[in-house]
C-alpha cells in the first residue's frame, strides 16, 4: 500500500488563484486545463514520493524537499502536500 497524499489549504488556495488568474488573462478553458494538468502531475506521488528533483534552496533543512514541474509551475512536494504513511 502506498502513502496518502493530502492537499494543504494553501495548495488549494494557490490552485484557485491560478485558475482565477488564467480565466481572466486567457480563458476559463485554459485555466481548467492548467489546473487539471497540475493535479494530474501529482498523481502517483503516493507510490513514488521521492519523485522529482531535490529542492536545493531547502537543502539545509532536516526534512528533504522535492519538487515537480508542470509547464511554468513549480510544485513543492514537501510544502504543498503532506505525505504520510
């Protein structure tokens, strides 16, 4: 069995902000595709939590942080989602 992935309220707020921004600057369809793509990128984290590159800016911390990229969006695995056993 894999780990469970929980989205923090901050992550949900950020996704809503991304949607709002792109729905105004581009279109609602573009905004939906972008948000759906971001969410899809995180599928599989519960089975491979060490996927993604190590966040060098947070290397001095006790916990290791990693991130994924989707288009121009950086998804920080350790701070946007809580992954627990």
